[in-house]
């Protein structure tokens, strides 16, 4: 009898952990898609010089990657990559239930994309050659994206651990 209760409790904890991981994946995907759409609107309105299709630039694809179809595929690709970004945030900063760590996380992502990973993107000029509108707009979008991912993941983590007493496995 006692063994059945322990097995049932372990099963419930595993299901709760899986539902949390599913929530993190959903936050990542929808955060990536939403902020990529905002980025595409910024690109369309000429606030920035690069759209979501930037993620496709390292691959030798036909010319469709430079048109609206490339932007659409880029939005979806960023959504998929954002799942991994959300899990990275979950592993590093999920226990801090504040807005600022997410904003700093977004700034770090921007610095990685526009600084460290810049050579991977042939369509992206070096940071020193980008116009001020592109720098400021993209930086703001990344900070908002990081704040969205960060606060959503931290809030969900906080709700499940503090309020419900769940044990979320890594």
C-alpha cells in the first residue's frame, strides 16, 4: 500500500516536471515568433536593416530567403531556436523572479548575435558599420524578448515551486 502511494507520488512529480518543461518550450516558441513578427514589422517600416530571415543567412539557400517567404521561414526558425533559449534561461536564471535578469539576458543575446556570431551572418554588417536605428531598435527588441522569456519562465517556475510546493526536476 505504501509502495503504491510512493509510486503514485513519483508519477505525479514526473508529470508536473514534464508539464513545466512543456510550458518552457511553449514560452520559448511563442516568444520567438511574437518578437520576430515585431522585428519583421520593424524591418518593413525601415527601423532596422535586417529581418528575421537573418537566421537563414549562414546556409546557401535560393533567393526566396531574401523575400517574404524567407522572412516567414525565419520567424518560424527563430521560434524553434527560442525553445532552446528558453531552456538555457530556465537552467541559469529561472529562480530569480524579477524582470531585470531577463532584460540583461536579452542584452547578452543581442551582444552574441551582433558581436560574437556576426561573422556567421554574411548579410549582417559589423556592429561598427550598422546605422544607429538598427542598433537601437534591435537592442530594444532583444531586451524585450529576453524580458518576455525570462519573466515568463521565472514566473512559471515560481508559481510551481512556491505556491504549489512542486519539486521541478532539472
